[in-house]
């Protein structure tokens, strides 16, 4: 029991000393008496007194006498007087006893749940039961103090050990950096993870270097999703940090390859990059402009894209994207869009090898914008600027056919229709091509050719429609649609190749396919290195697996929507074809009657004229899917003449 009491007193002293200089608890005379009875050394009691506020103790001379009677020592009482804690007494510092006061033990804050309230004082008429209860309460308080003191000591020991481990681990950071530079990525990643597991101060240089090293090591190993979180932390640490520019370059790759652009990246706009070189500022402004463009925030996209300087590598594309943003309904700046498309073209022409796509996209954007405002000749001028070997030839050729059709240039429209009927374009999905062709022949009173065009439409598209409907009816889950596309094998029962190709040509499908391909490669890299990455690797692997599942689901939904859209579109074109057949029969009858009335009629040359067939509003536009595609349009012309009889 004696040993326990001695140990308790020592622990209590430790606990109380830890509280010095913090004003963590109040002191009264009962607490001083309690500490004296517990046998605390005078220097510890004096330290506790000094740790309290100046107004905590304001004893009367009578209370001072009570303290002396209860066993409080003379040095403690003298210190109370010297420190001005007894009313009417004040001993100057040079008269105070020396040698008993210990310096504060440090800024250690006691746990909030330690009960340091004064123990209950004994009553003069206390019963045995009350005495037992009071003694039990005192013992419980003593036990609590011992427990908390032990916990504080353990925490202190652990902190010392962790600090020592951190110091030793920090010495190896340069070694891990060398591993990254030499390509030993997984060894470096393992070392960085061990260091970070010791919870270094997130404001320290060591933490920053470890986070960047971890991001770079897994990034170089192809584990892009694993690099995303530490990379984001490095970027958010500030633009003044040494690895900010390199980390930003890695972020650009993550965005392009795995679509990594979380909304929190908007916080990057709060960082100051004005002290960086022009090349980096241009890259930063283009990235943030494209970021806001992807989130459909056209105003902010324009704000950042407009800061990209002429002559930078991103300038042509920044002008093009800004032009598209200006066409957004919230902005509706057609004049500004046309100016920026022209700027993209002029800039891209200076470096055609590196900006060939932007050059073509600029021409096509101008053509489509002029088409939308009804200036068809200007639109055709820019369509014809596109090179013949463009990868987007088929789409733009078809759009030019629409342009000729709407400006009633029958000869050139038929010339483009003939081009699109060639084997070179056989895989493309253009159901309205044959309906337009039939309409032109109807306008020229070429009824037989009009019927032939409709028959080709039925053979090429409508006869395959039941197979498409069966695929839609039999396939329910989005993942099954994606699997169908990945394992596609053409036959006479499944999805017809024409509709399969229509999905492949969708820009959204291509983008998702590329991301899924990257995630699969990343998952494989993680599985091969999971032992090196430990718990971190398992978390990243689970994350990548989740992303992969979500992207496959997203891709399957896109395929399902695309095929459902084709189904609805063909139903609509089927109704239009039926309407044309009715018009053909009616017009044949009317023309026959006119020939009987005009036996000497001679056909005139077919030129631009009024369109016989009235095209509904929803016929007059083609759908732009994803980015604007580029193309070149052959300048073919038909020599057919009208056979319509004048009334």
C-alpha cells in the first residue's frame, strides 16, 4: 500500500506539473490542503500555485492559518504571501524563499476529462457512512489521476519514439528520390508510404517531399489514379512550392488520360501564378479555361482562355474552344465566336504539323456557324477549305449535301449524294441521305429515281431495324451493352454492322473507351505491385476497380442510348419516306394530267429554284456529336434536268 501511495503521489506530481503555465484548472484552499496531505513536495505545490491565475487565490489571514493547521508547510505559505495571494500581505520577490520553485514543465495540456475539482472537505458531524463515501470519492479521484498520468506518460513516450522514427526516416528521403529518378518506382513508393505512416507534420518540407515523391513514383509506374490524391495535396500546398509546376504537368496528363478533373480543382484559381514564366502561365490559363468549359461554365472558360497569349502552343486550341464557349446560349456571342475561329485558323496555319486538327476544326466550325445563320454560300466556302484526306471527310461531305439541298442547288446536291453512295462511305450511318435524294428527284419530277432512292433506304436501313429492336429488347443491363461492343462479331442475327459503326463513330464512346483502356492497364500495374504498396495499394486498387465498373456502366448506358436513338430516328425517317411515296403518287398523277394539256412541252435545265417538297424544321439541322468534326467536300455536280411540266 505504501508503494502504491508513493507511486500515486509521484504520478500526481507529474500530472500537476504538466498543467503548469496553461491555466488549465482553478485552485482553492481545499485543493492546497489535499495536495499537502497527499505528500506532494513543496516545489510541486508552489509550481501549481504559480500556474494559476493571479486572481485564482485571494486568501484571508484566517484561511492562511487554517492551511497551516491542515499541514501546509511554511515555505508554501510564505510563497502565497510573496505572490500576493493573501489579502493585506505582499512580500517582495527578494524576500521570498528561494530554491523551491521549479520552472514550468512545458506546454502539455491535461486531458479534458480529468476531474481536478477540490475533494470534499470532512464535516465536523460526519457519520461513518458519510466518511466512507467521502474516502471512496477521494480514492476514485486518486485512481483517476493515476490513470490519466499514466496515459500522459505513455503518450509522451510514444511521441518521443515517433519523433525519433521520423528523424531517422527523413534521412532516407533523398535515397527514395534517387530511386524515383532511376526508375525504381515501387521501392521509392514503399519508402515514402512508410515515412507518411508516421504522420509527419503536414506543414513540413519532409511531408511535402514525401507526398510529391509518392505521386511521381506511382505516376511513372502507370498508376495514375494512385497519383491523383497525393498530387492534389501537393498542388494545394501552394504555387510557391518547388514541385508545383511539375505536379501541374502531371495533372494535365491525368485529366487527359483518366478524365481526372474533380470540382475541387477550382481552388487552383486562388493560387498566384503571376511570378511564373509565360509558358507556364499560358498552360495554366488554358487548363483552367478548359476545366470550366467541361463543367459548362462558359463565362469563366472565356475569362481564362482569353489570357492565353498568341504564340503559345495552346493558343490555336484556346481560340477554338473559346469560340465554342461563345456560341453557348448563356453567352450567344456569334461575332466573337467567328473571330476566334478565324484566330484559331490563322495561328494553326503557322504550324500545321502540330495543329492540323485545330486547323480543320476551325474551318468546320466556321462552316457550321455560317450554316446555322443561313448563309449557305459562306458555309460552303469554308467546307471546301477542308483537305481531302481529312479523317472527318464523310461527316462533312454529308453536311455539305444538306447545305446544297437547303439552298435548292439540286445539281450539286445530287452530285454529293452520288459521292456518298460510293463504297468508300458504305460503313457510315446516313439514313437521311436517301430521303433527301428522293426529295430532290421528286422536285425534278424524276419519279422513278425518287422511288429507287426510297427503296435503297428501306433495304439499307429499315430492313435491318427489326434486328436492332431485338437487341434492345434482349439486352437490359448497361454492362451487357458494353460487352456486346467489345466482343462484337457480325452475323445475320445480332446488331447489324451499320449500327455498330454508328456507335463507334460517337466521340463520347471513343473517350470512354480510352479511359477504360487506361484504367485496365492501371489495374494490372497495381495487381503486379500490390505487395510493395501495401494498404495504400489496396485502397487505390479498390478505387480503380470502382472507377472501372462505373465507366463500363457509363459506356453501356451511352451505347444503349445511341442505339435507342437510332431506333427512334429510323421510325421517324420511315414516316417521312411514306409521306414522300404519297407525294410521288400524287405528283405523278398531276404531271400526267399536265402533259396531256401541254403536248409540246420541253424540259428546261435544272438550276436553283423553289423547293417542291416542304422540309420540316427538324429536317433542317444535323446533330453535332461531341466536338466539331472536320471534313472536305467533293465538288461534284449532277447534269440532270427537271422533267416537271409547267402549268
